[in-house]
C-alpha cells in the first residue's frame, strides 16, 4: 500500500517530517510521497529518516493554480530525480506571493475586529504560513469553535475574511513541472468544476493537452462513484491514475495516512509504477 498525497508541518500539516515517516512505517506503507504546498523542505528533511527506515520516499509538491477563473490544485511528482535550482527559485517566488496574501488577510481580519497580528501567525508556520495557521489562532482566541468553523466564518472562499491570492495559470505550472522533470497530476478532481462531470471531462482534456500526465483518482474525499468516473477519464485521456489521503495530521483530524477517511483508501503499489512510466 502507498500514499502519494501528504503534508508535513513545513506547509500546513501538523506532523514533522520524521513523525510522518514514522507513521508511514508504522502502518506499513511501501512508498510515501510528501506533497507540501509550495515547498520541498518537508521532503528534504524527511529523506534521511526514510532512508534509515528503508521507506521509498517520493519528492512531490502541491501548487495552487488558476484555471477558468477558479482555483485548481495541481500535484507535481519527481519520482526519479529532484527538481533543479530554477524550479526551486520559482517556488521561492510563489512563497513571496503567499506572504503578500497573508499581509492582506491580516488587514482584512483586523478590519473585521479580529485581534490578530502577522507576527503571531507566522510564528506558527515553518517554510510557509497558510490559512490553517490562521484558523488555529482564530479558534484559540475564541473567534471560532473549531478549524472548520474558522474556515466557514472567516477563511473560505465565500467567507467574510477571504482575500484572493495571486495564483499561477495552470498552463504555466504544468510547463514548469514538466521542464523540471516532473509529472503533473490533477489533485482531488472532486473540487474541480463543482464536480460537473461534463465540464470536468473538458477541463481534463485541456489540461492533458497542456502536458498534464496524471490524475488523482483515489483521495479521501472521493466516493466509489467518483473513483470509477475519474478512472474512466484517466483511460480516455491516457493519464496515470494517482492517489493519496491528503493527510494533514491534526489540521484534518478525520483523515488517516494511507487509509484516508474511515478506511476508504488502500492504494496498491502498481499506482506508483504507473506514475513512473508517465515520466
Ligand atoms: P492556503 O494555501 O494558505 O490558502 O490554505 C489552503 C489550505 O487550507 C488547504 O490546502 C487546506 O489544507 C486548508 N483548508 C481549506 N479549506 C479548509 C476547510 N474548510 N477546513 C479545513 N482546512 C481547509
Ligand atoms: Fe493543505
Ligand atoms: Fe489540495
Ligand atoms: Zn493536499
């Protein structure tokens, strides 16, 4: 069993890289991909622990991109060689646009009467500070009853505190992933095109034409019906099916590494072989 979608505390998970490796070993995974948002630091820190534990660790990334006026998450995998310096420099540029979003988000929350400062939120993040870090502080200060409530009241796209982040067009993200020697996979397609299957199919066809070579068929949020449909899209557009739990530790407490939501995942090793072939 493998898991190709997970986050450490270098982005918005709560497990340190070594804790994540230990959890993967504990549940008996044969391979794990770390796909932190906008940073490779969690993978780099985890690597020596994975080598020691003889766990196959895949270098990955999750990028927030723009497609058709909406935000679409894209996974990138580097199963053979880690990305070159130019790609890493581009990630630093993405981290800077995230900081700019965070400054504006603080101003917005303050204007809503929330007592919060950029410094206290940034203290919670490591390589980056994301909305889950904001959510924790909103809960601790009593502005929300839990993380979900903090997103619902303040941080979700439809909530009163939301500010837009400058996102890269998906075409550019796919190009950069491919140029860096990676495979691009559409993350959790259930969140794309409001799960309108006809539109989703058109979108996936376009993304495949841009160079995307995989699609995340298996994910904690996908029903068996979703999985069957995404598998049909993978076949139709010649994409490798990928999958993972999207584990975030305590930031998404119902989701377990490897087994997903209430044991709805068991991703076989062949999926990783298929991803390598898509390179
Ligand atoms: P950011 O990249 O800083 O905009 O934060 C986005 C991250 O927030 C996502 O990757 C999720 O991990 C998390 N997130 C988004 N919506 C929710 C939600 N409703 N509940 C919990 N976490 C969420
Ligand atoms: Fe996340
Ligand atoms: Fe995502
Ligand atoms: Zn994720």
